C-alpha cells in the first residue's frame, strides 16, 4: 500500500505540470510587467520633481531679477539643481558604456526615492528605444536644453548683480527671457508626462491580459486536480491512521516514547522510556499516566495535571523553551523536554503520544556555560562582563539612598617580565596566587574580578572613603609582600592601584571605569607600587582625562575632514642662501565642532600618546601635496622652492609610511626636491635607527630633512653626526630672549657654528622682532622664522607668498622625469 501511495504522486505531477509551467511563465511575465509599470511610475514621479524644480527655479530667478536678493538666488540654485541632476543621470546612461553609479547619484540628487532608482536605470537601459520611452526621453533632452539656458541666464544675472544694481532695461530683458524659456519648457514637460502615461496604460492592459490568462489556467488546473484527488480519497483515508502513528514514532527515535489509548492508560513505551521512568513496560502497561510520573515546572514548582486530558481533547503539546522536571514515584527528578500529540484516525482522537528528551546533560552544559560566561577560567574570579553588571547595579542602587561605594582598578607591575622570562605557565600561577591573596584581604560582599591580562577590578560595597583607602593600601602591601618564585627564581611583585569613590547615582559606568583607569595609569606614571585616589581637583588627572576625550574628537575630525593647513614663510637672512621660490613650513590647525580653530598644542600630546599621529601625518602629507599640485598647475602662482612638513616619531617608525609617501609623489607629481621633512630632535634620538634608515631612503630620492627644536635635548651634539639632515632649526627658547640673555645668544652662536662646520644650514625659530633678525644675521644664521618675519596663513592654491621666485629658462629639462624614474624604481 505504501508503494501505491508513492506511485500516485509522480503520475499526478505528470498530469498537472504543463498547467503549472504555463502559470509560472504567466506569473513571471506579470511580475515583469508590474516592475516595468513601477519604473514608469517612478519616471512620472521624477518628472513631478523635475517640473517642480523648474517652476521654482523660474519663480525665484524672477524674484532675484526684481530684488537682487541673494537669498532668492540661493533658492533658485537649489531648485534648478534638481533638473540638472536628472540631466546628469540621463547623460551618464546615454554614454557608450553607461555609468550606473553616476546615474544613481544623479537620480538621488534629483530627489527621486532611493528605492525607485534601480528601476529608473533598468527601464532606461532596457527600453530606451521603445516607442513611448523614446519619445519621452527626446522630450526630456529638449527640455534639458531649456534648463541649461535658464542656468546660463541665472549665472549672467548673478555676475551682473554682484558688481552692482542692474538697470531697469536689463531687468526687463531678463524677465522677458525668463518668461520665454518658461513658455518653451512647459509643453516639453507635458509631452514627457503624456508619453509616459500612454506607456503606463499599455503596460496595465498587458498585465491585465496576463492575469486573466493565468487565472483561467489556475482554475483549469484546480478542476483537474480535484477530480484526481477525489478518486484517491478513499485510499488515503485507509492509510491515515497507520501513517500518522509511523511518523510520530519515527520522529521520536532516540527519545523516550509513550503512547496511550482513548482512556489515557499506557499501551506502549520504548526502552528509553523504561529507563527514564525507572519502570519496566510490563509493569506500567495499562496504568494511568498520572500514576507513573508527575510533571513539575522547574521555576514555579507548579504541577501540570491536565496534560493527558488536553491531548485526548485534540490539543497538541509543543516542547517549551525551558525544561520541566519529571518526578518519579520514588521522588527522584529528571529535567526533560516534552512533546505531545493526539493520535487521529478519520478525524477522531484514538489516543496520545508523548516524547520525552532527557535534558540532564544539556542542563549541566548550560550551568557550566553560565558560570563560564560570568567568571574567569584561570582564576575563578568574576570576569569583566559580570563585574560591570554588578557595578552598574551598585550605581543604580544609589538613587534615593545615602550610600557610598568605592571602585579600584589594579594593574600588576612588570607582570610581562614573568611571562617573558619563565613562560605563560609561571604568569598563570602568579595570577592565581594574587587572586587568592586579594580575595583573602577583601570583606565579605566585596566583588573582585579579573578584567583581563594582569588587570583586576574591586568593588567595595557600602565603604567609606577612608576605609576604602585603607583596604587599597592593604591590597598593595599584600601583593608587595608576596614571595613568588618559579624554578627557584624569585620575583618581586607589586601593583599599581587607581581608586575612585562612587556616591553619585548620576555618574555613568563608563565615566566611573575611566576615572579608575586614569587613576591607575597615573599611579604607574608616578613610579608604580602605589595607590592613586581620583580627585576632581587633581591637575594631572584632569590633563589625562582631557587627553582621553581628545581621542574620540580626533577620530571624528579625521572622518569629517576638519583639519586645516596653514603655512608660515621662512626668509633667508643672507643673499647667498636665497632660493628659486618661497620657503614655507606647513602648520596644522583643527576646526572644532563650533567652528573655532584649535592649535596643535591642545591635541598633539593626546594624538602622540594614543597612537593617532601616523594617521594625522598622512592627512597632512596627502592634502599638502594636493595643494602643491594645484599651485604647480597654475602658471600665475608664485613658485614654492621648499615646503617643510613636520613628522612625528611614530610616523618615521611606521614601515608602511615610506610606501605611502612614494605613492603620493607619483599621484600628485610633486618633485621630492621640493619637500623638506622636519623631525624633532627628541623623536629622532629616541628612534635613532629608524630615523637614520628613514632619512637615507628619502634622501636618495632628493628629499631634504630638518632637525626641529635643535638644542632642546641633552644629547643633541652627540647624536647630530649620525643624522644626515640638511637644516638645523635652532630651538626658539634660545632665540626669543637672545637680545637680553647672553647665555641664549651664546647657545645660538654655538649651534650655528657647529652647523656650519658640519655643512648644514641653520634656521632660527621664534624671530619676533627686527632686532632679533639683525642679531641673527650678524651671527651668520641662514634663515629666520617667526611672527617678526611672517605670520601663518591658511594654505591653499591662492595663498600669496612674498618669497622670491625664479622663472626657469626656456628649453630646460623636465626635472620630474628623472624623479619619476627613481620613484618607480623605489616602488617596485
């Protein structure tokens, strides 16, 4: 009988498949028609935006002609931008190779809905030459000619009115031209809409015909199928009861399966069920289900008493998300997941089937996973997630209650030394010992957690400030007194602790953790093995907080392109060092969220501390080269002979920066001979090997280098011979007071003399008066820089420079050709 049932389905499918295929084809055609209709309607909607933009442009341009008010001209520009954007989209799609991305951008600027843009592009590309759409697009193109004429008229009016009020004759002529263009473009807009409307009606008729055909075929298929099903109905009814029993039984393989008769007494159970109920089948057969087990809710302990009654009433029982407890007659319990279903024959309930899944192992897994989710596997302490959750609850509990807590952030000192010398096994053992020590020193109810690595957190609940400080000192002393040894090798242990009081329910968990973290950082900076208590009046802590807030602001500034470049000229003091163009230094400014300028002294320390300087330096190089390229492209712009760019120590230690710089030289066609890279003396000395390699690589291309703030370090002269720089920039702290301080003047003279001996040119910074400039010239210093020479100005393609320029001789060789060859060899 099962074979007969299996044979029937292929034969039935063989009879009805032609109907199904035709209906699917009709459905596909109908879907395509509907999509096309949607695209046509999108064009109609776009035409509405186009017409509205055109009408508004005419209206505001007319008002602008009458009043000369720039606000009306701005409204006109916004309005005409819509048809111009649609025009750019059309032109992008009419190219030999359509530019879909440009078209998408144009349609979006034309205020078309983003969901309609794909349909607009698809319809244009696939039905461009179809009669209705072809006529509409020709009308569109003709209307765009009028739009361009309106744009030209608007530009002419604006150029005239910017110079001064227009005469009555000019205004009259403008308005006449405006009205003429409006009259010409209106019929074209209507013709475009009419063509699309005719196309839309044609598609609707086609769609309706497809739907009627599909409906007819569906009705025919239903009639034929019902006739076939009626012939087999008797055969199917005879198999229903046996098939349902078999399906339920097969689905229950591997689980404990119990079945009952109409009276709710057990008539079958498999071996798994015998083991689960601790009762053999022979003993349990014929007994009521309620006498074999009880089902109790795990959370509420409420017994489920009407299970069998509901199943026999025809109500299926699905497995719940949480397990229940199966209670045996001997009182033992097993967590189970239960599935139940009534047995139906010809629509009549003849019994019930229960399937139990033993959840003992899963429950054990869940408990272990729950513990692991909230605890550190190595130490058994709470982990960061659980600690932050408890801290958040403690802060919330402060609302309306005069309580005080304390939070401590602990960081082991020199923990890396243990890992590096003895391996991670030694480090793990040290962490376990310190965890046990800290736990022993805390009060009952306090929370100790391992936050990661060698960092711990402590939450002292209901603890006054003095008591918290005593506990922190006790923890510090306990770690210091710990005698840890590995393989006979002893280690000294210590911990830096940052502590913050928690008494304000308005403070956030992020602010609290950050305050403790900063306090711990300050404890390390002050020498380690100490307790640092956070105080709002602590200047050092406020500075560190300020630096941390700068990190996000700098990320946002990079993303929003809010950095600005300024340039300050450097003038030669002697004719023998004059260059064929201006000598400038690029300076960086930041435009804050409120539009005000922020000097580098405010954000550079934070950027250096938190590793953002390489990204900022790349921004400076990229934008400086872009402006230099723009100035080179304009023959009327005064030339720049030397452009100095400051680099941080982290940047010339970045192995990828050299490749980036080579790429920028090639992209912007900037001669390396124009670029002078400035590195500070302290950064160069701290990274001497990297600095020497970096300088050597770029000097090979023709770049020059300057050593900035020379004289500020303790080892300046000892390291100078290792750095092949071209310029020494005398630190401004010596220059600004040299007229009044003989020691400062002597330092300037000495630095200049050593520079000359080593063949390097000298640049004096902080030259703020003519007297200082004259003294420097008398000493022989080559260049001067400062407010007394030139103030910094915004650096762009139009910046006016006062440096002397030299026009290249006619027929001179292109210096870029040789440089480009060097760059390509370096790059690959």
